[in-house]
C-alpha cells in the first residue's frame, strides 16, 4: 500500500480521499495514484543514491503529470519509445536529463531523439551504432551514448523478466568481445560521445548479489577499455529492477541501504582494478511507482465453487481484469486485495478475484481471504498496481482503459481520463 492509505470505519482512504467518494464521482474500475507517496519514493531514491543520477524508468508508468513530478523531484527520466519521449518532452523534462533505451530503435526514432537533444542514447546493436553515427554526422551533433552490455547474470526472478543472461535479445555480450568492439566503434564515430557502459540484469530483484556480479564484470570491461584504448568513460549505469512487496511475504527495497551496498561494491572493485570509479546511475521504475497506485474495482458476481476434496473457493468477478493488470496471467504475479467501501466482520472465505474477460486465465488476485459477505456492488482495492499495469494495459475484448486519478491532501485530479467507446472507434475506419 502507499504511505497515506488507511482504513477509516472500513472505508479505504488514500491521499486524504475516501475511495468510496472517489468512486461516486469517477466510477470503477480506476487506478488511484497517491501523489505524495510517489514523490516520497522518488526522493528516497534521489537522496539515498545522492552521488548517482537516478533515472525513473518511465516504462513502469508514465503520463505527462508523472514525468513533471519526476523532474520536479530532481530525477532524470528513462524512456524507451518515441511515445514515452513525446510525453517527457511535453511535460517539459529537460532533454539533457533523458536517457533513451530500446533494442530496435528505428532511424526516424533515433533522429527525433538526437534532434530533441536527448542526453544519452543507450545503443544495443552494431546496426544502431551505425544508424546513430550517421544521424549525428548529418546533424553535426555530439550525441551522448551508453552501451548496453550483457553481464551474463541471471537474476533470480521470473524467466521473462531476467535480461542479463546471454541467451536473450538485449545488449552486447562481454564474453564474446562484442561489447568491447561496440565501445571501439562508438569511440571512433565522430558524432558520438562515449559516456559509458550500461547493464540491467532484470526486474523485481531482492538479492543484491546479482548486481554485485554484474557490476564487477562491467567494471572489468570499463577498466580494460581504459587500459587498451586509453579511453576513460565517465559514467556507468547499473539499471533498475529493485523489488517491491506485492504481498506480505516480500521485503521491499530500502534505497539508502541498497545505495550503500552498491557503492561499496563499486568502490572496492575499482580499488582492486586501480581505476577511478565512474559516475554511477540507476533506473528504478517499479520501486518508485509500484506501491503508489492501487486499482479499485466493483464486484459484479460472487460464485462459490466446490473444489475436489470439498473445499470451497469463492470466485469474485470484478469490472476489470487482465486488460488493466496482465501481470497475474503473464508472470504468475501475486497480488492481494481488500474490501474498500465498508467494514465487515463476516468470517473470511478463500476467494479468487477474477476479471470480466473471455478466458479462464483472467485472474487479478489468485488467492485472498475476503469477508464471507462480499456481494455485488462492493468495492475491492488491489494495492501495488502502479508498475506495469496501466503501462501494459490493453483493449482486449474492447475494454476501455482505466483512468488514473491522483489523490493528494484530500483532493483528486484526473491524470489520464477513462477511455471511451469513441476512443476505440477512432482507429476503426468502418466497413
Ligand atoms: N532499465 C531498463 C533498461 C529496463 O529494461 C527496465 C525494465 C528498467 C530499467 C526498470 O526496471 P524496474 O525497476 O521497473 O524493475 N513488465 C515486467 C517488467 C519488465 C521490465 C522491463 N524493463 C513486469 O511487469 O514485471
């Protein structure tokens, strides 16, 4: 839950606003974003990692207001598409403080980024180095470049979101020599300004040992570049991926502690290598926005189902589902939920919260004990839905994507409005 969330006589209150009142005005389903909580988490990273540049990873969740908050709180911004870049620029984020990612950036996309003055572009293939060098030459630019490398670390996380082992699409392999070759080519390109190496080992990571192995490998390459090419790269990025607590079983990341650990790892390794530490940066997304948002649904049906062995599971259908939170279906992610609009003293029953889409995998919360008197019309709130829920939302079954409503000091403000059927029809050219 976000920091301001609490129950008042059964009513969930976030940012000083009773969720039931919010629903009366804005309806469900809806995402509720606790602005103070988001800003506090952003500041915790900024202050914890005081000697670093902290790039908020916009892929977790981005809209114009959030990009502006990120800038106001003194963070940089990581984007990975033309769309995200457009939002960042629209919000007035200083282009020099934007980093641009992606494993297949097109010529027009790269050109727009260079023209906009994006501070650093993270290159991911030789084709891209060539493309970018050509663009920079054409425009007479001096484009800051980071090189995404594969540190060969498999973070202990879900297979689909581990990105630093060798057999995947991102980065230049250190072991094959591609990473060194990429450094050489970027260094040799007149319009490209080599800033440093970039490594991102995965997401929802709790164990800092993955970062440690990756940092050591990347620093060794960094040192080798210094020794063999005589090039001292000023920066290094260690990526994002810091875990949050989705359920009470997880321990959330403490930015200050993590910063101390990572800084110490880098300091020791640099001492061993006899080099000066580069300026470090990180890219947290989930750990900032994840806990700041919850999703509020209305219960539509309640259906007890008798399982083999006689136990009963109550299927509680809500008015959203995998179109607003694909993470349960896609990653087997664990969520929890609570009755949000009233108090109940009914004994709890084992429930599964499901959506309204046409498939059995459309599960929002796999297992939760909910009061046994939950009925259609009740409100349920699912915490921890700030990261990769709205940003991965779909229009499956022609569902309308949900609004994002920011709450702060007792006031609510719509950041993204609810989609309408007209929004959907706007792309359908007709028969
Ligand atoms: N930097 C890079 C280069 C990344 O690829 C990512 C995430 C991040 C930073 C931010 O990672 P975070 O701190 O948010 O974990 N859709 C998946 C997560 C995919 C992450 C993709 N890259 C999920 O819902 O868990």
